[in-house]
C-alpha cells in the first residue's frame, strides 16, 4: 500500500514548495512532519459596528453566495407561480358565481345540474352567502 506524503497525493517536492510559499505568505508557522503549515488564527467579524452603510452592505454581500441567491430566486418564482394559480382560480370562481347570480332561476339550476356535484354545491353555498339566492 502506497503512503502519500503531502497534499492530495502530490509529489514531495510539490508539497514542500506549497508549504514554503504558504509559510512565506502567512508568517512561517512551524512545520511538522507530514503536515503543511497551519493557517493563522484570525478572528472573523461578521457584523461590523460603525462604518458606513456601504461598508456594512459590502460585508453582508461577502456572506451571500451564488447558491443562496439561486435558492432565493427559485423560491420567489415558486411562490409567484402558486400565488398566480390561486388568484386565477379565485377569479374564475368569482366570475362564475356572479354569472350564476345574474341568471334566472331555471337557467341557473340547469347550469348547476350539469356541473361537478362538489363545485355545484360550493357555488350554491356561495350564492346563498353572498347574494341570498337559493
């Protein structure tokens, strides 16, 4: 079984070079056998008190990823689609009830008898509730 030294199976020379470059950039943390240099511990401030609104907004935008934005857009489109569907259903139902209210009694009963029984019952209830027609 082969044992890989360094990072991701790279040759020892490549691993050594990457540790040296990383060490020069971040102050040369102590090296241990088989492990690269450690990243310095820098506290991350997620909320910056003070500063301008632009600085606060810039800091907030650093925390938002493209995945977050994609999920937000997909959620907004889904909500819009659901809302539009419910609104169109309500509008069509409202128009049907108004048309039924404008009809004479015999014609209204004839139309209601041809409808789906559940929808006809709902239309009758709506006519009684809104227009006191039965």
